[in-house]
């Protein structure tokens, strides 16, 4: 049963001796510790595991450190250890091939029992709940989104926005997620939910921020991709309404316990108790692998039980001209020239490769043809960077070549 560990206002101190707290947790020199202790910074709820499903190990392992990489910074060859530590700033890495673990490693102070914040890979993991609700007939992708979040029914900017528009982050609403601009919409939102100290006059909580701040229409729904973290919280509000159940017990029963986790999951909430589904789940690496692995095995967990409908994975990865047009209108060829964003996943090569991504180097990458999944945690010094993207792509390519 979901267990509240701390609630309401917490002091946000991660390490008093080192002076790490809510105001500076994301400073580069603090990330290796702060990302392992979101339970100290914000209110936290524990998702309790069910019956553990063992992670199968492969007979033959892969030494990722022994591979040679092309340094995305200098263009010269670079050894695996330096690449992982000094280009990716990787904290942990796990590779599964044909359903078995071929590589697992930890660095930068992280161990196998540590919980690491998922950041925006949380979006992809929690959205599996919507796939279940749609499959059960409780939600419809073409339905008006305000059917599921009644507070939005009188907000003009949300008229014509469907559930699918929100899933694909193209509702046409004004919002700027600029991590290098503390005056951007993102930081207004982040302060409101507790990532940073909240001024007394700012809106408090994920729900109220969404309803009061994300209201202005700037584009026709479905025409322009615009990455907006608060939309994932909106999706969880919608699931609560459709399933008539609070989101955290639903998430624990329908997803977390069915993936066979061996350790509790940490879920940070805002000061009012709503889970920050866009980024504040913390898991061990092995439990991240258990949960993510359903996407590489047609929705089945490691025991073969269907957890996520197979059509959701196929639909997410399929060629989609409209999603590609909306994505290309903003992203162009900067990240994934052949791809798009669909159902809270980044599609790299339709029908074949897709990924979950989180700031500072969190990821789960999938190659359906190879039955290959690679996932990792990181403490990259800044939230996003072309160098980080190139380094991740280099890692995915080299490991894929190595396993054949």
C-alpha cells in the first residue's frame, strides 16, 4: 500500500554539512549526491513493491568500458571509461539483450541499492497508465481533454485540445521550457511544485499552476510540438478522473507492483500531495530496468504477464506523418531528424528505435529489431546540451554494434 513518508512542507536540506539544499541541488558539483536524495528535498511517498521478478543474466556479458568511442567533443578516439565518466558523466548503466542483462555498472558514487531520480523518464513510465485506461475503454485519445480535467472546461485556450494532443505535447498552448532562463515558464512551474524555494506570492501546486498559468493559445492544436513538463501532470489528473481513483495507489497497483520491483519506489509530490509525474520518481537502476523492459517485450513484464497493451508500443513507434510535421516544425534535424514525439516517448527511427529522456543524462533506449534495451542515470553538469545528445547517440550506436 502506498505509504506517505513525508508530506506538506519539508526543509529541503539534502546535506547540511555540504550546504546542499533546494536552492542549489542542481549545481553541477552537487548532482552526484542530490539526485540520489530527492526524498530529503521534497515530500515523498513510497510505492511498495509486490512479488519480485528476478532480472535474468546472460551467459555472455559485454564490457562497455572496453569499447572504443569517437569523442563527440574532440573527434578523436576515446576509451570507454573516460567516455562514460567525462563525456556522459554517467552514474549507472544497464544493458539488456534478448531479455537478459549483459552489462550492469555503477560509478560516480552510485551503488546498486541507491535510488536515482528519473527526471523526465518519469513521463514515459507513468504514461503507461493511460495506455491501460484507453485499452479498458475508460479514456479516448480523440476526446476533448477537458472531459477529464473539469477545471479546464471554461479555459478558452484548452478548447479543441484532445487527449492525444497532450500525450504528444502539441496542445498549442503558450509555454517555454528553457532551463537556461530562470524567468521562463518552466521555473515558474518548478518553484510552484517545490523544486526550488517558492516566493510567498507564487501559485502553489501542480494543479493550480496548470489551470491558472497554462491558458493562452498560440498555435492550432496538433500543429506544433512544444515540450512542456506540466502536461504530464495534467495527464495524471486526467487518469484520476477517468479511473475514479487517486493516481498513486493506481500507479502502484497497475504498474509498479506488476513490473516485479525489488525495492520501494520514491515519488515526490507537491506541498498539496499531488505526485510530480513529469519528473520526480526515483528508482534503483534494476527496478528502472524491470519497468522499462515492458516496452521491449510487447508490453509484457519479465514473467511474461501483459502489463501494457502491445498496440500502445506499436502505435508509439509507428510512422506518423502528422507527429513528424509537428515535431519538425520546432526540432528540425537538431536531435532526431527522422523522428518525432509520441505518447511521451521520443521516436528516433520509426518502427525501430525510440527512447525515454530526462535532464542531466537519464535515459532508456530501445532497439526493437535487436531486442536491445539500454538505460542509464547521469549527472551531466547542465540539464541539456548538444554534447550530451551526441554522447548518448554514440553510446547507443557503439553498444548496438557490439551486441550485433
